[in-house]
């Protein structure tokens, strides 16, 4: 799957990055919008995905990887508390970490 940035929109309350994720040289793909928000203390990310074209196979998984160099206090809701298998979540529990 190839990732292509189609646009970046900046507003007063958000930064939105629009991308297309698709196999090379194919008419099918995924239109993805990553919308980042912050209240000055917390960072939020909303990911919206819409299939494009006629898919005759199951849609591929689309994951988000978020890395930090160092952090004093980070909390999140999702898989944790440590590294997990990103494609199946088999090695982590869902909760607030």
C-alpha cells in the first residue's frame, strides 16, 4: 500500500491531513482524513476512512502508529500498557493507560 498526501487544511481548531492509501497502479484505494485537535493540554486524533472504487476483496487494515521520543506523563485509551501486535491486538488489553 502506498500513502499519498492529497492536502493539508489548517483551521482555528484543527489540522486535517487528507491522504490516499492504495495499492500501486490500481483504481481502488482508501481516502483517509487525519484530524488533529488540541486544547493546549490534550492531543486528539480522529481518523476517517472511506473506500474508493470497487473492492472485490476485503478492505485492508489501516493502522496508526504514534511514536514519542520521551514523555513525562502520557495517558491514552486503547491497547496497552506496552507494545502490542499492531495488526491483531492479541498481546494487549483495551483500557485506560
